[in-house]
């Protein structure tokens, strides 16, 4: 299945970097866990980072009932959610051809409130598992009151596109002879040694998902 | 110096996470190198990732003359640039109190085209040095034609705020007794071994800035 290329998601420049197949779009969404959500209030665009989960063809985000972003988005206004994974710095021989390797997804649409309690619970579970798989089984689950204090929104993944750059620099033919180092510096988000809460009194071992955290999560 | 807290940058929720002093805002901007730029076209918000540099009280971005984003922004429309650095996953004893440690900056304003050739050259140099310090001295500099093909925009850093979360989870008092591991999984963008361009023919050594790349860049 592929997403339709609309006037708004079509790549005008470097169209070969554009991908519209569901597999590519989902694989990027499943590796990332932070999206930047854009929405407009009184003519002013705002871009706010937030965690997310993909479940099926929906992107779920959540937060406090009091969040300005969630309250605005719940009005089903036009929005954009962008997920970006930076894979490397591309060092060309010419300043002009420097670039980055990255994978990004842009989703356009309108989010709406998740009201149904079962869908809301499932979305919170999906958010937790998307970010730290295995965590949900260990934690104290949300109370009714906490559920009320939490707002969950869903954004349908219908108008979406991925943009990807990979590989070495592409220099002008005559520049390849220059004695300048060229290549890629790979970049990756890496987890360090877990830092335990100073108030952790019991002798609780570090769970595997925290001790060896990495993305994409595979199990 | 501090940035004014406007209705648009004031934190309505968790105001203790908000920071308006220039030092804090600049330190986040100087560590990051990707911003997510939000702008609205025909009522639809778009959020596009792009590299940036801070030079003084301006944020510079650049790209192809043909870029839809740059062409839109050059019309001096309302925009938002957000920089996010994720520092860790905060694992609380309750699902509800899970969080992330992060530092983010939000800048609201209108970008404008950098026309002056000296400022444009300086901005491209700043962009290059912000992302890979030391690189500019090694590369083949832009030709006149390449300068024409490159669009540079500046966004004044005037209406800006930082949002920061650090430290361990904050659980409800009664949950601290639960035998559940809690703490922080630190996250960091880390550089790997440089991958040389397969077409690198001469025996050019890997420069220090590529061999040991890390952020924030200090020198």
C-alpha cells in the first residue's frame, strides 16, 4: 500500500528522496519516538516536541489535560507531525555539497480526542511500549483519576510521506581529484548506563529493557 | 539578559520548566544542530527539519533556492523554530509519571532573506562551523554560481524560551515503597567511526573533527 502523493506531500526538489510506501513510512515511525507537532493558533505556528506511538494507521500522542498543544489540537485543527532520525553528517569535498543522512516522515491531518476508555487505555499502553518495550508489565497502572487527567489524541496516518538520504557525498566530478577527506560521520542515539532513582530503596535489579536500551526496539 | 515572557512563550503548565535567560537558550541552540521549522501555507502547518547555526542573536538556515520551505519563509510569514535535545527516558514507578529528560528551545518570529553577500558568506561559514567545526578551512569554497543557488534565511532570536526537564522520576509519595525499578536511561547522540567516501583516492587522513566528532563542540 502506498500513500497518495498530494500537492502538499510531493517533493518538489530531489523527488528521488521521497518515499510513499507504507512500509518505509512505518519503519521510520517505529524507530523514532519523538515527533515535532506543528499547529497554528491566531496565525502563529507552534512546533512542540512530544513522544508518540504508532498503532495501526494512527499516531497517538498524549499529555496533561492542561497542555495548550493538546487543547488546541483537540479542536481538530490542521496539524503536521514530523519525525526525524539523523543518521550522519555527509562531508563532501565542496562546502556546497555537504549534507546529512537522515530519515524523516511528515504526516498532515487533523488529530482528534480519544474518548473511548478502551481505546484510551490501549493508546497509553502503546505509547509506553513504543518508547520502552516491556515497561508496562512492571509499573503501577493509571488510576481512574490519572486517566481523566491524561489527554490522548490520535492523528490518522493518511496523508504522509517519508524523505530519506543515505550514502556517501555526491561531489562535482572535477572535485573528486581534490586531496580533501570526504565521507560520512555516522550518528546514532545511544543509551548509557541507567541511573537509578536515589529513592530506590529496595534491592530491585535493573530491568533488561533499561540496561540494554536501544532503538529500533526488536523483540 | 532575558527574553520577555510573552503570552505565546509563557509556560502555562509546569512553569518551573521554563527558562528565559539568554545563556540557557543559547547553550541549547549551540549544542543542537537540527531545528524543526513550522510555517503555514494555505492554512496547513508544515514542520520541516533542517540544519541551523546561531550567530549572535540570529538563527541562520539555508538550502536550495528551489526549497518550498525557504521560498515560503522568505515571504516573512510567521514561523516557529524548535530545537530539541533528548537527554533520557524517565522511568517512574507509575505509568502516569513516566517522562523524558530533555532541553528544548522554541523561537517565534519571521525569517527574512539574507541578501548581503558578506552576511551570506558569513552565515554559510557559521552553518558549516556550527555543524562540523574546522571543516570550512579544508573544503573547496562555494563558487559564485553556488552562492546564487543557495538561499540563506535569518530568524531573529527575540521571542524565545527554553524548556528543560532533568533529574530522577517524581512519583506519588505512596508509590515509592513499590518494588519497581525507577530511574533514568540516559540518551545521547553519538558519532561512530567515519565511513570514507569510496571514491576517496588519495591517501587523505581522517581529520580530527570527523574522527572524534562530538557535541557540544568545544574548542
